[in-house]
C-alpha cells in the first residue's frame, strides 16, 4: 500500500479561479506616452504651419519636404496615443491574450511551454511566452502594463526557460572532460576563466578609451588594438569549449566578446580620423581579407557560433571593421617608402562639431588627386591658415601598397 502511494503521480496544481482580468499601460507609462505624444504632435502642427508658409525654406520642393517630415512626426504622435488607448493584456484562468496596435495573439495555458524575460536597456523588459508547438507564434508583450499579483502568480507558475537554459549550460561545463578530470577541477577552471575574461575585458575597455581620448604613444596603442582580438581567439581555441566569443543570454560560459569586438571598432575610427588614403581599392581588399580570416578563425575557435547565424553575420561585419583599421594602421606605421611632396591651395575651411570637433580643409587638386579633396588638421594649424594659402601634401606608397598622404606646411624658400 505504501509503495502504491509512493509511485502514484503527483497531483496537478489546483487552478485558482478568478474573474477575467484586463491590464492596460500603467499610470506612469500612460503619462509619459501622453506627454511625449502631445509635445510631438504640437511641434509637428507648428512645423507644418511654419514650413508651409515658406519660413526658412527657399523653394516649394524644400517646403514640401519639411512639411512631409512634420506630418510623419504627427502620425507618430497619433500612434503613441493609439498605443495608449488600444494596448491591453487579457488574462483568464485558462488563457492569456495580448492586444497591441500592430499585433495580436492568444495562447491557452496548455499550449505554453514556458516563459522568458527579454531585457531592454532603453525601455521596459518584454515577457515572452513560448508555445509548445515550435511552428506557432510566440506571445510577446512589454511589461509596462499595470500587472498585479494575480498576473505574476499566473505567469510565474509557468516553467522558467531562462533558468532551465542556465542550468543546462552549467551542467555542460561540469561534464566537459576537456577542462578538468573531476567536477571540482572543472568548477575551479570555470572560476579562473571568469577572472581571465574579466581581466581581458577591463584591458580592452581601457585600451579603447586610451585610443579614443589620448592615442599616444600611437604605435603602442595600435599594437595592442591589433593583438587583442587574436588573443581572445587564441584563449577561446585552447579552452576546450569553456570560453565563448559571443555568449547567449544566461550562458555561464566566460565570454571574450569585448576584447574581440571593441578593438576593431577603435582601430577603424582611428584609421578614418588619422589616415588619408589615396584610392580605396587596395584598402578594401585588405579589409575584407583580414576580416574574413579573423571571423573564420573565431568561428573555428568557438564551436557554439556555428548554430547562431545572426551572431556569425555580426562577427563577420565587425571583423571587416577590424580588417580596415588593422590593415590601414599597419600600412602606415610600417611604411618605409620615400615621400613625394606636392603643392596645393586651401580652397575653404570648415569646422564640424559633434561628439568630437573636426577641423577640415578643402584643398585644390594636386598630384594624383584630380578633384578637390578634404583633409582634417589640428586646431592650431587650422586657425593659422586662410583660403588661398599653400600647403604641401606628402604622398607615400605604404607598407601594404595602400597609398596614403599627410598634409604639411610648405617649406619656406
């Protein structure tokens, strides 16, 4: 009799009956959306009148363009109001339904495999209900509704798929014989790997800030930025599957995403700001070649990437940025070719303000440059020059045969 009790299935959780619950955007979000929509709509209406009466425009075409932009923003403000009044989530004991402006969906409790939570750094998180049928549409809605304890009790009784994935990945680490002979060895290796990943991330962030704000000594900065992604790939390749180039959400594997991706972005920005190229074909070829090699090596090193098509495309694109920065900077720093000096005139000057201020000169055609061209210079030199002054572009062949030039003051006769 006791055995019969022990082997009997666990009784299903009793269902809590409650009336149909309808949830709308919470008071704080209602106020926010309403204020934004009113401001946007008010400015849009004013803009339609202002540009429609030919203020600050010099042609009918310009007026039509600006009025069209204002009408587009007016429509956007109307959409915000529609979101405010039409969006709702409807909960019953046996089902849940989402009614939003451009999407609708409904799932019964028996159809739901589990729940996930998607964080959004620029807004409220989204709740995702995953159906058992993989061909069915997921139910996704933001968490800015006035949800109460009844709602969260209903949702939290569903399986947490994020936690399930995390436990499965932890188990994968503990069973990976490549990183240790015993469970204790593997746990110790995982802790040490996290410390290494944190160290590399800090180094990459510090080097990125160094490269952006004060890139001196320049050659040392470039060397570090060029090497960091390859160090990340090498560590991943020799970790026995412990490290990840780009980990998924709730993945406890240590990731080297920052030291792999950030240096390429900084290198590309430095190359764009600091190096004037003459002709882009050779630089383009070098960028794609280096980028493809880095991306392919990363995919070989991190076997989990082979099942993530989106991540592979993103890594390839960012690797091409790295390829551009690395090839252009290497071409410049290692260049030992002779310098050919030409003469040009300053046609006009321009200061471009933004996150960084750029001081640009527009030069007359010179040497192989058959058209007027733009070059950035230091603020001090910019202020010392006037349109009509002579400057001397100095052309070099480049270590990788990517021709580049600098602009210097002409020697005094």
